[in-house]
C-alpha cells in the first residue's frame, strides 16, 4: 500500500500545474511499447462485405470489428409520419473474439446488458451527426460484429460504423435518391485512462483490465462532445486530470477522423 500511495503522490505532484503539461513518454511503460499519447495502428478497409450498402473492417491494434450499414425504406412506428429517418444499431461479439470462448447471446435467449448499452451508444453517436430530416423516412441499420477483441470494441465500433454509414449514404446519392449525404460532421471515439498512475491514450485489454480510471470519448470532427463515459475504477480523478484526458482524447479522435476522411473522400465532395 505504501508503494501504491507513493506512486499516486508522485503523480499528483507531476500534474499539479494549472496548465496542461503531459508527461514524458519515458515515464510510461506500456506492454505494446507505445508512448502514452500514441494510438494503436488503425486500419479501415471499406466494402469488406460486398452484399451490404456500406461496410468496413476496422482494425485498432488487435481489435477487429466488422461494421455494416443496411438501408430500409421504412421507419419505426414512433417515427412514422414525421418525415424523419432513423439510425439504429446492433452489436455482438463472436464466441472466440476473446481469449476464452464466450457463449453466443442467442443461446441464452437474450442480449447482455453490456451489448444493449453499446449498441444504443452507437446509434446515439451516429444520430448526433446526421440530419434525420434530410435522410427521409428510411432506417439505416448498423451492425457491429466484433471478430477479435483487445480492448476498445465500442469505440472501434463507433468509428467504423460512421464510415459504413457514409458509404451507404453515398450509394443513395449515386442513385439520385438523395442530393447529398445528410451528415453534419464526422464522429469517432477512443478511450483514455489512468494506468499505473499515468494518463494514457487508447487502452488495450491488458491496460483496460487494470485501469484506475477508464474513459470513453465520442467526439465529432469539429471536436465537439457527443458522449463521455467515465469511471473511476479504483481512485477518483480531479478536474486537472480530466482536462488532460480530454486533451489526449481530442488528439486521438483527430487522427481517427483523418482515417475516416481518407475512406470517405468522395462523399465529402458531395457535401
């Protein structure tokens, strides 16, 4: 306990300045040898599923998620007659996406609370940057299937889902159904946490499983906040630490949006 307290006291002294001054990479050891402010390698492969209107395989380090977008010319009953569309999501993990087999939720007869929470988060995140009136009375179904999990599956799903959505909307533009894609901004997500007393960006599973603080940030391309999920797993955090984590998250999302823009460059020309 004394050693732990020493770490925390040292951390507090290093971060007590009023201005944000992030720690030197030399102070942080990460099992994958990244610097404290370094994202895992990100790869977005478009049109991964040829039968879907929009699809990607997104890889964030060893986390891999297939995201598809399906367009239906109908809306839920609560939206019908409003002239607006709807975007909703489903999320699941393959049984061996994890180190130990996880039984399919279908065999249990119901989804887990975690899956429900994540898929609602994905839907909210996409609706926040979409003009549902311009979308018209149609539904876009987003399916996010985790094929390999190494931390950050929900943030990878949001980042990949936006690209799948953009590709699907691009097809509506190509068909003349829409004059332009009804998106107001890009949206992406990443995690930031405190591990071994240090603030780090984009936690993998090993880091996430022992983090003192774990936060998920959903931000737009213009760096506005869509949603923040924050949990002090072991020790509460203060305003100064929150500002530093927000700064790191914005940097991470900026790099993710650049990846999204590289895939959706033709969609941007239609805006």
